[in-house]
């Protein structure tokens, strides 16, 4: 059985800001949730692989990868993709396939159940996980009740100041199945990749929840480790000065929380004490992480919401919002901070 505290951290962690919130349906149709991957590089134009831009609708990433492998005459593990994308959605997603049997010129326009290849380019190597600059989301929020003003106000604050960078419910499996597996995992047994991910995400959400409660999720403390926005670079914060505060207010840097694992956490003082105390509340998660011998890493506690736009449609009964998030950020974290939403994704962008 999943502990109640785990369920809350996966589905209903504390929000950062008070105030009224509208209610809306997050996705009635797959087209109501559009995500477009942004690569951080251009196709190389030559090489043994083919880089594919694929439109998928109501299909999960693993399914499409297997279908592309069959079309390429390759094994499924030979297909690369940067991250998982929601099934109940329309996604413009990049994949790579070996180009030995089917060159790039033969891919454009190929389609299968739930997907179509839009573009194809020769490329030098397999697409690795996380190889994205970010994702652009366009969401249609339907059946809006509770006031347009409340909805607009909450999204405006999110766009200006960011939101807590929680891992979304999809990281914990359909119906929280990965948390169920974690709760049932015998002590000392190494977890699967998905259960390990759920364990580390759970600890991260728990630390972030504490910093939301004490108001420091978007502030730096002495001893913190800061992240440069949009990059994986982190640096120690022995003290906080005016210049660093200005960069923080400009969303250029963010405090970080732990992706728990072996090795130094990189934080000291009060942040280190808080992280150790919060993590100790979840011994089953720590045991699974230790059994997997995962290495410690950091993740920003705050998620910047870029290029935000909002448009009311259907005579004000629905609205369309769009924004760009860094790779690893969950659109559901933005939506949940701003509204009470019906509709839960089945998978999501992976780190």
C-alpha cells in the first residue's frame, strides 16, 4: 500500500501561492495538449543515423520507438529519443534511427498507427536522453469556472516568477504504479529504472515541499547550490549578496534540491540539514536508491515559465495557454500551480 504522504507528494504537493483558482478540464481531446520538442543543436547532415521529427497523437513514446525500429530494420534499443512525452496528447518529438537500411530520403511521410514522420535528416549519432533545449506547450483549458480574473492572475504570476519545479504525477507511473512497486520492494533489492526514478523524484518533491512551506523555494540560502537557468551547471553559494539576489530575481539562477544518491550532495549548513532530515522520513526510497548505486545530482527547485501567452476562445468558455519549459520540466507543475485541473497525463518528459 502506498503511504498517504507519498500520495500527497506525487499528486498534491503544497502550492507556492495562495489566492482563488479557477477550475478547468486540462485535456478533453489529445489536441488540447500539444508539446513540441526544441533541440539544442542542428542535425549534422551526415552520419550513420537518421534524425526524425515525428508527430504522434494518442500514442506513447515507447510504442512509436518500437514501430520506428521495425521500419528501420533495427532493434528497439537502437532507436534514440530525448524524453518521454504524454500519450493523451499531440507531440512533435525527435527520434533517431540507424540509417543502414533506410536512408533519410526514404523517411519523410512514413506513418503508422498514431504517428507520422514529418522531417528526416542524416545525423552522426544516436539521440541521447535529455538532449533538448526545452519543450513548447500549447494547452487548451476547457469548462473554465471560478473566474477569468483568477486564472489570468495566477498564470501571470507564474510567468513572472516561475513555479515550484515538482516532478509531475506521470513520473510516478500510471495510477502511481511505480510508487506501489517501491513500497513492495524487498530491502536491499535493486529497483527497476522506473522505480528508481520514482524514488528519487519522491525525495526531491519532499524537499521542495518543505521549502515551499518555509518560503525558500525561490530564494537562495548560504550553503545552497545554485543552478544556471536552462543549463545543467551548478555552483556553490557560500553567501548571498546583492548581485546574486538580482540574478535570482531575474530567473537567471535558481536554488536546487537533491536527486538523491551516493557521493557529496554539494550543499552545506542549513540546506544540508533540511535535506537530510526530510530524506530520512522516506527510508524505503533511500534504500532503493542505495541498492541501485545511483549517484547524487541536483535539480532546480524553481521552473521558469518562458514565452507565455494566454488567449480566451470559445466565447470565454475555454482558454489557450502556451509557454516554454526547460528540458525535464513538467507542464502539469505549471497548470497545477495556477488552476484546479481535471485530467492527468500518463507519461511525461524524462530527465
